[in-house]
């Protein structure tokens, strides 16, 4: 398979958990293997980010001490219980996103924001990398006023730094109902590492991150 054909296949097959994880943002109920990552009796803190393909957003957060889980899902739309194919078609208004479940005593929300900025092209309002459409656009969804304030300060600092070289278009939005994605999407980077790594490279995500932040950013 030549490089061009491989790239086309990756595009076509690309970014084509816990029970009631956060009452405040109305998360859908979910019961699967990922729920065991949050210790029994612990109510985790919650952060929600949209950064394009959710497969690519889980790993950078889950490797951080203090993060229990990053749950792929959908938020910001108008349809109840959307499916992956509906969201991917751009008919529901939802964005592919992740819900980060963490312990704020071990990792700060500011740290999570920093990780988020290092994964995205914050200047692209038409999607992320090879994935095009509103459903792949970026966003920070705050669950309380403290998160809103922190996100606004973080965005202002990134803008001032000029690291992206263009105006930042990533919005800061009040969180609404969050729908965890289907089981086969959860931890895709662990379940299908070859496909995942090929997709990351083929999508242009890794090249952009390395050019902007250096090779250690992802």
C-alpha cells in the first residue's frame, strides 16, 4: 500500500464510563470496565474538553498522576443519546470530547488546561487536523465558575504568548449534558495501538504538535 492510499484509508477509518460521573453536567449513566478506575466511594472532580478526535485526547490525560480516567463522549448538542455515526455526520450539534475524572488534590485544573492546549490547533475553527466539521472543533466546557475563570486566564496567557501565531478561536462554554461514547471507543489508543498511532501520524496531529511545542508535548 503506497503512502497516499494508506493516508486515505486512515482518514476514512479514523476518528470516524462511569455511572453518572457528574450530576452537575448531567452525564449519561454508563457501566463498564473504565468505572473501576475511580476508587470506590470517591467522587472525582470533572473537566470536559473537546479537541477533535477523542481517541487522541484520552492518552495525554490518562498518563498524568491524579487523573483516574478520560472518558470519550459527546457534548454541546441538541439530540438526546446521540450515536457516534450521528455525531460524525454533524447532525446533532455535539462535539467529540473527553470527560476527565481527576483528583484536584493531586493535579490542578490549570495543569489539565495546559495539557489541553498542547494537544490542539487552537486557531482552527473548522475541525482539527484531517477531521473536518463542527463535531471535531475545539472547546473548553466549564462545570463551575472557578473553572470558567481559570480557563479564561489560561486562554489569555496562551494568546499573549503568541505560540500559535494566529488568533485563538477555541471557545469557553458552560457544560451541558455529557454522553459517554460507545464502549469500543473507550481507550482506543490502548486497544488498537497500531491503528491509533498510524491515525495520529496520518492525521497531521503529531506533526503540528511537534512543530508548535516540540516532541515531548504528546
